């Protein structure tokens, strides 16, 4: 099997899984809203999924290193089939109480946290083996996520309106099964534990807790990585409140159906896919800091303001599209910077910690969004969210540390040139050795 096939297989698995997950992002909040009528309970369910997800990312790195990222990814996707599929099965059987829904969603979040962290650890190895430019590879990966939202969110809105939310959840459950199969088929088996982790006696150099501390120490030393995580903590909190509570409540109040939710999410995804296609082509030749800082600034607060001031639907859709274009460069840049700066043996631990800290605001965002929508009103909640988002996206302009994003690109370029020079030298030495041996081989 070719090295490119492994990259293609992993990206296909991710694309299918992300497509199903984006449909669930529409289906679960709508299921809670129509069965309870409570924005607060909608936020509680989102909190119940994201808190275990964040905890699994924070503490699961050493476990993933021990089992192997590939094996962990396959196992967690397989178990997710059962966890996600249990929601529609229990609902149709009449046994899905609110408490049981919260429990099942929490288990699904825990499993998905381990699976996503494992895929992040697999990703740079597969990309390096395939010989794909790292920034371009992260752009392709982010493009698949955006395309999943573009197709999955509007389709989910239509399917939920035509059938019901549990039927859509069955599609997500099936997508995890397909993803597990593709990773098992295409991604090659790698060593479970890095050689640097093993003592001469054959035992692990550090305990489980020691490995966690090593990852934490790396994050604390790297000011750029720490700054990125803190910024993402706030923006993810606000995005979660926006996506899981504010937009569903807006769609219910102004449309009375999930179609409005699907249109808003789909417009944002369309802009993100459009921007991603352009960035995938241009990424190796562009700086990183300027597109990141400007794109984040334009893609944040305006989305909140259009809903807060009761803008016409065409304005909401246009601003969502523009925000998607602006934010389309953010994840590829952050992904490439992280993979470049984190040593390979620490990928699972540091990537897990990065997800945990960056996404720790997501459970809080669900609760805060639900509470604000119920107690201060949707408009006031949206205005508060817009102001906080503006503050967060101005942070990169306050310190020169953020300029190291461009330096990471230069470092990666030099490393690539050094590798190419080394390969050329090895090829030349092999050719010279062969020329020396040929006369000897010709003797009788």
C-alpha cells in the first residue's frame, strides 16, 4: 500500500466521521428543545458531552501512547457506534429520560475525546510519510471539517424537519463505524511506544503521571502555544454558546423550525470551504500571522451582532459566509504551528492538553449561553458575546510572541531543505558505492 493511500484513507475517514458529527450538532440541541422547551437544559446536554471530552483529552495522552494512536482511534470509533446509536434506540423505546440522555451523551463525549486525540497523534506521522506539505495537509483536514458542516448541517435541518432527530443520530453512529474501518484498512501499524520513552531495562522511563507532567511542562515553556490555548479557550466558549444555544433559540423564535439553524450553519461552512480551497493552494507561500489575526478578527463578533440587531436573513447568511472565509485559515495555521513545535514523542500528550485547555470553555459556553438566553434575553446575550469575542481576537496584536507563527514556517522550510539535501547526499553516496563495486563484480 502506497504512503499516499494512508493519507487519503485517514482523510476520508475523518471526512465521513466529521460529516456525521456535524449532523448531530444540529440534531441533539433540537431534540432537547422540542422535548423540553428549555434553553438551559439544551446547554446542560451540551455541557455533559463536552466536559468528559475535555477531561479525556487532558488525561488520555499517556494511555494513547501505551496503546498506540492507530489502535486507540479504531477502538474509540467502534465504541462510538454503540454510544451514539443508543440515543435513538432508547428514544424510540420510550426510555430516554433527560437524565439518561445526559449520561449517554457524557459517555459519547469521553470516547470521542480519546479518539480525536489519537487521530491528532496519527496525523503528522501519516503526513510526513506521504511527503505532503504540513500546512497544506492541515488545510485539507480543516477543509473536510468545513465541508462536513456545509453539507451535514443543512441536510440535518432538512432531515430533522422531514423525519426526526433520532433518525439523524443513526447516521452519525454509522459514520463512526465507517471511519474505524477505513483507519484499520489504510493507516499502517506503528510502534506503540517511542524508543525515547523506554529505559535500557525495557520499562517505561516515566509513570503515567510523570508523562502528563512532561506534557504540561512543555506547554508552560512555550509562550506561543500557551497564548494560543488561552485565546481559544475564550473563543471556543463563545462559539459554543453561539452554535449550541443562541442560533437554535434564534431559529426557533424566528422560523419555528430547524431550517433556520441549518441555513446559518451552512452559510458559514460555505464561506469556510471557499476560503479553505484558496488557502490550500496558497498556504506554502503565505505568511501565517497576518491571515490568522485578521481572519479571526473578522470572523468573530460580526456573527453575534447580526442576530442581536434582528438583521434580515440575507444579511445573517452573508455575514456568516464572510466569517467562514475569514476563519478558514485559522485552524490550518494553528494545526501546522502545533505539529511543528511539539516533539513527535509528545504529540499525544501535548495535543491532548492543547485540546483540553482550548476546549475547556466549551462546556462552560453551553451552560453560560443557556443561562443568558433564559435570564437576560437573547439580544443582550448576543451583545455580550460580541464584545467578549472582539477582546479575544485583539490579543494577537498585543504581543510580538504571536509573530513566531511565521518563524515556525521558516523553521519548517529549513528542516525540509535539510532533509532534501540529506537525501540527495545519501543517493550520491549510494551511487558512488555502486560504481566502486561494479568493477569488482565484473571480475571472473
